[in-house]
C-alpha cells in the first residue's frame, strides 16, 4: 500500500471498517451509554426487551455489591431490529449501532448451543469486544445450566470491561495441589462439592467416584465437579457466580494461585480483584455512600437512513489531485456503498455553501446517477466547513423534522481554521459526522467533530464486503495482473472499480469461464472506470490485467460484493490494533478476525500490511496458533506482534485474508471465555443433575476458496529513535508448553518464540523443573536446570520438541514434576516464564481404595536423572 493509493478507499475505512470501540463511559460510579443490540435474525418477541431490563437491573445491584459499592449501570440503550414492528416508545438511534454494542442478543453460533460468552482475544487488563447472549438465555430458559442471568451478566462484564479471565479451565478441569490432593480448578478452594462420573450401563445410570488416570495421575476424562447447592464461601464471581453465597471476586488473600485457571495463565497468577483494582475505572472512582438508582433504559429502533454528502470545492482542493480523489470516493459511495432505501442529499461548499441536491430516496441506478451529475468539477474560493454543515442541516430538516441520528459524510482537506466555531452545534445536533480527510493538514476541530459523533456503519444493513483492494505504481506499458476469488457466500451487486492518476489504462477482465467482460464505464474526468456484474456473479476465480499508459502511473483495483443470500452470512474480515497510540519501545499487536457470521474460520492465510506516514511498509503473516500475541488457538482471530517501527507518527493497517481450496475450515468448537456449564448440584449429599449439555461437534467444515481485504484502525507512534532501532524487545512468553511421559523420558513440545517477541529466532532456552509449582513460579532461577546444550532453537512459530531423561529425584512427597521454560535472545533479554507443564511420576503401587481421595502411594520410587546440569538429589 503506497501513500495516496488508499485515499480513494478512506470512505470504506470510516463507513465500513471504522473502529468498533465501545461508547461506555464511567460517570459518578455509573456506566453510561451501554448498548444492548438485538440481532435482526432474532424473531420478534417483546418479552426479550422486558427480560433484558430485568437482567440489567438485577445485574446493577449485584455489580454494585461485588465491586464494594463502586460501580453500577446508569443508563442503557436497547437497539431493536428494524425488522421488528415500530412503536411510539422507540426512538431513533443516534450514535448507537449493532457494531458498537456491548451486549449482542443473537441466535446461537451453532443451533442448540446457548452458552453465553464474551468475545475476548486481547491481553489481560484490556477490554474485550462484546458479550453474546442467545434469546433462550435472555428469556430464562437456561437457568438450570447457567444460573441467574443478572449474575452472569456481571461475570461477563468483568471480561468485557476489565479484561479478566475465567477461574476455571475446561481443558484442565483438575490439578494436583501442593496438598497432594487432586482438586477441581476453581477459585476459591473454599467452594465445596463432589467429583463424580455419571455413567450408564444396561439402562441403569449412576454416579460413581472418579478414578485416577494411570498416566496423568489426575481424574479421568468424564469426571465432573458438582458444587454443593448450599455454600458459605463468597468468592469467586469469575468461577461460579450462580452459587447463592458468591458475591465477591477472588482477591489477593483467597486467590488460588495453584490452579491452571485461565485467569492465572493469562494474568500472571494475579487475582481478578487485583486486575480490576488496577483498571482506570477503579482508579477514577471511590465507593458510594448511598445505594445507586435503578438503570434508565432507552428503546431505539433504526429507521430510514438519512444522510447528506458535504463536499469541499475550495481552492485548496485543487492541490495534489484532491478534488478528483474526493469525487472518486463520492462516486464509489453512491454507486456501491449506500443502500437502497436510503435518503441522500448533496451540499457543496467553499466560503459559502449551496444545496446541490435535496434528499432523494435511492431506489436504483436512476437516483444514483442523478446525484453523480451533481459532483463538483472546479475547485476555487475560500473554505467554510461550518457553512457546509449548516446547509446540510437545512437539507436534512426539510425531509426530517429532527436531526438526531442523521448522517453527514464530510469530504474535505480540512484546511479551515474557523471550523471550531460550530463544533458545539454539531455535538448538540445529534448528527453523525463521518470525516474523510483528503489532505494532511486537517484542522483539529474538524477531526474532533468526527471523533465525537462518528460511528461505524451498521453491518446488520446490507453492507458491502471488500474482496480486493490493490494498487501499484508502474511505468508505461507495464502490467498489474492478479485474480479475485468470488465465493458462494457473496456475489450480489459485485462491483469492480479501477482508478488511475494520469492516463486511462488498458483494462482486461475475465470471468471463471474465461469469457472477457468488457462493459466498463470509463469516467475520464474522475479518472476511474467501474463495472457492476448483474445479478449474482459467477463463483470462481476472476482474472484482471491492467496496463499502464504513462510513466509513474498509479493504478488501483477495488472489488466489492454483497451477500448472495440473506440466509447465509458472508465470510468477513475485521482488522484492529490493540492501541490507538503507543510509544517506543512498547510493542503493538495486530488482530484480524475471520468469521462467517459468528463462526470462526481457521486455516486461512492472513497477512497485515502496515504503512508509516512516510510510506515505509512492513508485511506480517498473522497466525491463529495460540502462541505469541495470539491468545487462543483456532478461534478465528489471527494475531502478531509488530515492532518494526520506522518513523514517528501515523501508521495505517490493511489486512488480506485468503482461503485456499481444502485449507480454510469453519470451526465448530465452543467459544473461549464461555460461561461455565453447571452439570448439577449436590443437595443433602445427593447429586441433582441438570440436563446434559449438548455434545460438542468439533467437526471442521472445509470451505471453498475465498479472498477478503479489510482496513483496520490507524495508530500513532512516538519516541521512535532515528537510525537502527536498539534491541529492546525480549522473546514472547511461551504459552503452549506441553509435557508427556514416555517410559523414562519426558517429551516436551511448544511453539518457538522469536528474538523480538514472535519474530526471529531466540539464542537459547532455559528449562527448569521442580516438584512444587509454587517454587518453580516464584524461584525459577533456583530450580533444577535441564541440560539443553543440544537444543538448537528454531525460527519463531515453528514447533519445538525436546526429550530429556529425569535423574535422581525422590518422589516420596510428590506426584508430579512441573516444568517451565524461559527464552533468551541475542541481546541477553529474557522472556517471562512459560506456562507450567506437568507429568505424573510413576508410583510403585496405588491404593485401589483411594477413589476420589488424594492419590495414595506405597513406597517411594527413586528416579535417576542423567541429563541434568546439576547432579543433586532433591526432595520433591
């Protein structure tokens, strides 16, 4: 991506790919501007609205007590689908949209699976994306399985707002404690219950004691923890908030640091309350002395879209081809972006303003072409953005008595030092400003308008999906050749657009059958050509060739399409950075979500193109491997650290995703950070079982080939030194260390980190072992070190394997060996300790009567370790 090439697509950046950040703010201990959106796919049911009010009201009281009288829900907007019947009590949304929703009420990802979850793929302490509830959960049909929904909302809110994680782990439901007991993964350990297996044979079903697996020395696979229905323990909400006595988060005093919970793994063994206490919310609040008021609800329902294009034709727009690029963007918007049924008008401004087109309803190409004829052709005069906005207000008010929720698409170079005079008017109007800045010197007041009011377009409308966005600078007669894949999830309103900077290129396009498509409309004045494929475009590989006809010619090709069927969601890509601004030497993280509806797409090839404001470009392969910057493997989120800074200032992000034949797959595994399923309760010593959870079908449906591009959030870097960067980046933490016992050997596997986080190759690994997980965690350098002199590190993101033979270890007092790794780079920078892997020590004899009690061993067994740096005997 080169400077200037992507400017014609800035409209997509702001209207289709803009930030989806939450609008929630904390004001006097109360959360304001919370948005709950009901998906259009949810059948109309007013009971959902009433239940949502009840859930939030109950949650507000629970949240207030759980946070020691600090936080409550103050005002909440419920966004109702446009497809639902209108009501006098429903107001028109302003900035609220489905994309910005904090809670989404949507059909289950997979039919029959109603587990609530939070879409969370960022680091500890960072805000998550959204909470997903299903209609059946909201309507109270899953009380037995997940407990009271108000309490569960607080559990999920802690994920969303404060970046904490669950204090359970379905992949590691049990662990060997320091007490030598097998414990359920939980916090706190004061939560009591029974560990049992439910088994059926010959038509008779019983609960039996869990047996110990001979290899892992932990409980067998089907063992489940059944909590006592009556408890006295108050913590923790991030384990099982459905227990009546649980009203607190685990804190530093009662936190279970031994358990392999996600909270321990992701947050460095800190308790959830320690993480919450470090949040900006906590730092900016003090406990209240009185009880909070109940939440105030606003019911909102979208109506016809009303917007006005406000186009800058002042003299400064004649510079750097700005007027032409503005017209290209406006044409693209009118031809492909704005939906049928929308009302659109147009205003031109220089030092004065005029309405060039009153609002007309887009029904088809006739209305679109009428607006295209009104685009400005000459740039001259002074600049008054405020007058342009005021003229747009007038045009909107002629159609609509109120401005609230209407939109202005402002295309300007922003060079107007008087724009600040109308910022307050814009704020008070309720109009949403989408700013398309066509020059580098936009006045701060203009940017402020869009920051205050701007939003991402609602994807529940029929949004375009970008299949291709590519540009190149060529000399005369050189070619830009490539292909575009149109898959079966898209194909409606497929639109090809070519732009150039000097002379019209030769354009050749062939459909998958090899038939030439030649009916491009060429607009030499705006330096663009475009073509809409009628009906649904043919599925397959489309090929295009562009031949430049001038030296230093900049050519671009953009291809967009819409869903082929309203009942089948298209594959989409959403790109973002972990921060909007940063300073050296802190790393950035790139994220790209590849989804079909809510179903993750795994196995895709995803690359990020990051460009500095000086045009320096870096390309990163993003990975969904659960290592380095990637939080969870195979969740459809592809991630990577970025540290290759070249300049101070603004960086842009673009992501390309490609699924080759038989490579990309739909993942049907359960989402990460989902609510704990309650298998049943222990009542008066007997287990009262809940209906079993629907079986998980982890089958992966192979997809056809597809291609997508997306523009992500820009970010700004500061304190980047000139010249070569000093090596201040350590290797990333290893998070997927796994150990197995094979005879007398311990086999280790993990994903290789890099010299700089997850890029490059580390110099060496330090592997240490202990019979005590706490000692290994707190005193890593004092633990027994394994000889790794024969271990040559591989390049980042490769699979590492290592085998060693334990030596003289007395396991009289231990059932497991715990193992951790640190990596060291060429500058002697050391990573954090890895996750802890463990293997069970073999025992001479196991007491068959042990049942669900701690593992009992008769007689010590000595292991002799020959491949250890320090030949000592340690008491484990």
